[in-house]
C-alpha cells in the first residue's frame, strides 16, 4: 500500500487534540462539515493504539463500509496508511479487522456498522479497549450503550466520537452529558487542506442560507428552518413519571415495511395545568422500527406480533386497560394482522378529509398537536426499561423526528420525510381533541 502519511500536515487544532492527554474516558469532536475531524480522529486513535496494552478495539459508523472508509482508509490518512508496513486486513470469528503489529503488542481494530436495531448483537461477548464512532448521532442507541459495556473491563478504556452539529433536542446530547464527554468544537478553518480562497468561497455560499451558515460554517446546533414543532421543549415538557389521575389509555399506529412502523401508547390524565384542571395527553411509550434504517424488512404479520407484545407490555407496566387501538387507514394489511391476533384495531383519523376554516388535511392535526404543546396539554413521560434486552420502548425516535420534521421552504407544506412518529402522534392529538376538547 502506497502511503503519503509523511506528507501530511496537521493544523494546530488537530495537533493539540491528537497529542492531548488520555485523562478522560470520552472525547467528542463536534462541528462544521469539512473541519478535519476525521483525520484528527484517525491520528488520535493511532497514538492511543501505540500506548494502550489492550488488544482489541472497535471503530464504527452507520454501516461497515463507512467504518472502513473513514477509519481504515481515511482518504489516505487512515489507520492503514498511518501503520503502513505494520498492518494487514484480517478476519476471524469477531469479524473483519485491521491487524496491527506495534511496539506495544499486537492489536486488532474491528470495523462494524452501528445503525441497525440489531447492531448491538454483533459486538455482544466481545471486549474492547476502545471504541470510535463516526456520526455518532446516526447510530443505534442500544449499540452505543453496549459499546460502553464492552470496554468496562479494559485496562485503559477510551471512546472517541465525531458528528456534525445535531438539532438542539437530539437525544445524543443526553448521551454526552450522561457519559461526561470531553467536548471539542471544530470549524472549517481548523482543516489545513482548506485554503483561504476555498474558505472564502464556502462562507459566501453558506451565507445565502442562515440555517446552513450556522450549522455548516459556524458549527452550531440549530433547529432546521421551518421545523414544525419548534415549540416543543424536551426539558420542560418531559415528566419522570405519569402525573395526574389516569382517565384512558389508547394506541395509535402508522405503518410501513421500508418506511417505519411506529405505535405510541398514550394515557390521558386529569391534572392541574397553570392553575386550571385540564385533561392532558401523555405519550408514555413507543414501538418504532424502520426497514430502511435497519436494512431489515419485516412482514406485517411479524409487526403485528411485536405490536401485540408492546400493547401487553404497556397494559402490564401502567396497570390500565386500553380503550382503542387505531391504525392509519392506509395500513390495511397491518390492521388485518392485528385483528387476527385478537386486537380489535380500528382506523385512525389521519385528517384526510378534514377542513376547518381555511385549514385542510394534515394541517388540521398539526395545529391540534401544536396547540396541545403550547398550552401544556401534551407531555412526554420517561419510559422504564422494557426488560426485553435490546428491545426498548423509549421516545428516542420521536424526539429525533421532532427536530427534523420541517416545511418545504418553497411550498410551505410539510416535507414527506422524518414523519412516521409525527403522523401517529398527530392521530393521537386528533383522538384526544374529539374526546376531551370538544
């Protein structure tokens, strides 16, 4: 392998990070695109591998190919180039890896994808000294949690992540806080391959769009332009436990095979809000699976069985009987499969034919959901551990979609993407309105 590693010139920011002390567990490099984060990651890992006595390590990205391209190849700056002559691609029972023959001993750097719902299964039973993540906010939450368990016995544990700025409400930020991450901010000016001329061109180009300028030039966490539920505040609208007198529990569902299938468990309570007694819609749990995101397409009969398990888990967890299970009218196959399993599934109100004044269709449901959020009648409730291993029923995907569900800047209509949990949440708002607000 021909290497150009001797010709690489790192910026002062990169050098300071690469050779900084390993006196903390978790480094996070967050910032704008083309900021030189990946090149710094690869060199930082190389220094770590030279120092650590631990033998096995992991690098990860959305899929295995990306993990290889970003960390092993690294556009000519990756680990295979840094350790040219002392590295070979190998495969064993743990999977594909880069084998290193270093002064500190022989090392194995496994590269794996971490975005699928079952990604954590690929590393269970393995032990690592370190784990690196590219675009950590795109990886599966259970996979991330499992990686920290896999380094628990390491003599010199270390985790390194990078990402472009997520939305301010992205669940990954909670992971950084929980793990006491050592955070470092990056911008394009920190990348030595960006010339003054190219930097000026990029700044001028990005300035045309305020959102892109803040995110991709300044490297700031900003809400996407036109975000539909901008009034939602995760910190102030989340309760640790269900508050108020329970009145009703019901389920809403949106379905697809390549698109996501998602079902929410909703509990209506009566409680005091701003000095008045009101009915409140509480989202208490969520089943979510995407065939596109996970690469695993499931039959509707399989989804029906998993949703039945979810419903029974909610009944057992919250000690309530449910009133209705509603399904998007377009998901006829799923509804039929649920009925076969004894779940009396009916059709949800998807606002298909609703008109209120000048507001039509899904905009009616969106306004209802917005109003509930604005007046304190919508709450998220933290979800207990499911006890089902990697199957969890938390609000991770709902919160993620909230930060990405936007309007098209040209048409003003909601973009048909990142909207699966948003749709069934809208169905829940419709049900709540018709039964408790009219």
